[in-house]
């Protein structure tokens, strides 16, 4: 189990910690308090090396806090400043149950889940498992839409990440090259982006990536009984944009936005557009 980092050495701001699963410490940021008249917004990050809730959503969650929303931004186990055990399997089901524990302990009874990539898959699974707790879903390039065998080999970014993780590359140039595959414009990958992620990657045990298992929901998306906003970058090199059309076809109440300006990080590549599109959806 990893220990709590010193504030001075942390690659991201240090928020709060919560004991989960009777064993591990989960790190999260929180702004505001639960409100009876509005759901809590919960931001769920993706599975890229070095990811954290803060690094994925630092251009988004302050905007919604300013609108009066209670927001939670957790780091999944194995990511950010949360514990990174090397003896567990990092499945979407694990993340769903840890998220449920977080919401229970923070007295959240109604939430909107905002998830990118792995976080989108967790949002789908949570919405299918604990539907009574979820008011709406917002997903950006979510996983879990279709069996990986049908698309994974075609995605250049996914192949690059697989090679990077398998080789356990640790140098800054290789890390920057990997992140360039995630976005449409290389200018998005600043030194600050690398500084917030590379130190986290260096602490992640191989099990975080070797045991990833995401449930596939294609046959169950029609069961989602809450509104879903699905945003996808047309230049996504990790998850095929055609999956947005599958979501549109299967989800009963869905809005789909496809942008030619974004890759896999819609919320970071077009933060102002993203923030206002989500705010409109919430309204």
C-alpha cells in the first residue's frame, strides 16, 4: 500500500483521503456540500498512465463549483494519490464498488456521473447497477460500448499505450509522445500536463494495467433509465468515434455531440465548450 505523499512533493494538489474496502486509502477532491435541490457531480477519470481526477478535470470542476454544484473528484485505486496495491485486480467492478462506498460516506444520495474513457465505462456500469442513485450520465469517449476484439487493434493510440506500458518507459520524451496520441493538438500537452502525470505513472505497479477489465454494456445500454450526454472527439485514437452512434441508437434518452476539434480528452481540449454543453444538459 502506498503512503500519503508530502504536500511539497505531490504532482497534483492534495485533497482528502478516505478509507475504503477496509484496507485502502482513496484520494479525492471535494468542493461544496451535498444539496437537496441539486445532484452532486462526480468526475471520473480515465485509465491512461499517470491519470488522476485532478489532472483530467482541473479545467472543468471549478466551473461547476462556481455554479453552486457540490463536486467530487476521486482518484481511482491505482491512480493519482490513491493507494496503488499490486495484489488486486483493477476491474471496472472494483471501481464501481469503491465509488459506491465514497458516495455513501459523503452522504450523496443523488449524483450525475461525469466519466471519460474508463471513467465513462464506470459511469455506465454504476448507472446500470445503482440506477436509483444516478440522475444523469455524462460520458466522453467511454469504454464498454463494444467488445474490444472488434475495434482495439485498429486504434493507434491504444497500441502506443500498450507498448509504452509493456516496456515500462519512464523518460519524459516517451511520455510526451504517448500523450500526443491522446489529443488532437500537440499544443494541449504542456509541461504542466506532463508534470502532473509522469510522477504518478512512476508509482503505478504493473497490475494497474495488466489486470484492467472493463465490462461491455452493448446489450444493456437500452436499460439505462436516465438521460445520457455522450461527447466524442472525432480524432479519438483510443476509442472509435462510431461508438457514439451505438450509444445514440441504444440509449433511450441520449444526446450525442461529436467534435472535429478533439481527440480522446474532450473536456481538456475544449473545456469552455464542454463546460457549457454539460451545464445546459444539467439544466
